[in-house]
C-alpha cells in the first residue's frame, strides 16, 4: 500500500480568466475512503472534480494521485490515470441509441481486448450487481429514471475502477429510487474498495454512506472531516446550507459593480 493519501490537494488555486474559482484548497482522501463534496452552486465542486480527472490544471499548488503530481503526467500517463476511473454522471448519460447491454459493454470494448463471450458474462454480472439482470435488451428510453441511473452505475463499475467519481447521483430521483441508488453506491464502493468522491446536495442520505465530508464555499474549504463532526459543527456556512436558508453568508445576489438604479439611469 502506498504511504501517500490516494488523492490529495496541496494549496490548489484555480481561476477562469480573472474569476477565481478555488483558493488555497488542501485535503486528502485515504485509499478506499468515500468522500462527499458539498457546497452551494458556484462553490467550485465541479472544478475540483475536473482537476482530479486532469481535464484542467491548477494555476498553483498540486493535485496528487498516490503522491504523483498530475501536472507532470505525460499524455499516455494521463490516459492510464483516466482508465483507472469510473464516472457516474448526473443524469446517467446513457447512449440513447445503444441497448442497455451495449451501454455497459462500451468501456469493455473500447478499453480492453476481451472476447465477446467474456464481455457478455461481465455485463450480466454488473447488471445483477445493481439488481437489473434481465433488462439487457431494453433501450434507455424504456427505462424509468431509477433504472436508468442503476444501468449507468453498472457501466461505471464495468472495469472495476480504483477511483469512482459521482456527480450528483441522487438528482431527480424519487425517495425510493434515491434510497436504492445510495445503498448500491455504498455497497459497490465497499466491494471494489474504490477511493470515491461524490458531489452532492443531498445532506441526509450522503452523511449515511460516506467516510468524510469536504464542504466548499466561495472556492474555499470551510470544513473537512467526518459526517459526525459535520453534524456537530456550529458554522453559519454549513447551517445555511443544511437548513436551506435564504439568509446567511452565501449571498443570493450576484455581486454586481453597480446598482439597478444606476443601470436604469444610464
């Protein structure tokens, strides 16, 4: 086992042009841990995920995978890094013109040279793992929202990834489907022993299944610790987010340079 955290950020800063997104970001996730990244819209959650996948590079600081700085990866090394990942997109992102079977088989066919007979067995195993064996010949348009998300999860774990990234996996699901997906995600992470990060707004369900929470606000980490520590934290940032309060440190309005009256008067 590596002596380094599996995923680590050291003094990371990132901006789009003159607009700072992340500032002085520091955290680490041990191998096999499941971390939730929380925060309001525009707090930098998606940018943080893009840094981990190597889609973008920080202006300063380091993004480390098992102690190796992603900024120093060659194109081939970055490709291998991404092959170790499974990503569950917010709305599943299934290929609408491919059957359930072909959706799950897609990464196996693209990234391996496995014979079709082996791919078939693996697809059925992955569908069985998410409780959907028997739907392999259906098209995505024939699936409910919850079923679609479970098929997407089966595709995400097709190659038993070491790193799992979940982008709002509970969005748009009814309470029963949400509970099923949360249970499956927890079970899959424990079975694969993946190091996982989930961007989420669902506080209650997320705190039941993750090992640590990273809370972002205005591009900075306001809290990093266990779910129990977050529940006990007396922070106006966290209190506003958890309670869904309109008033608090997170402003409702965009910080414009002029008032509406000045704009109307020219």
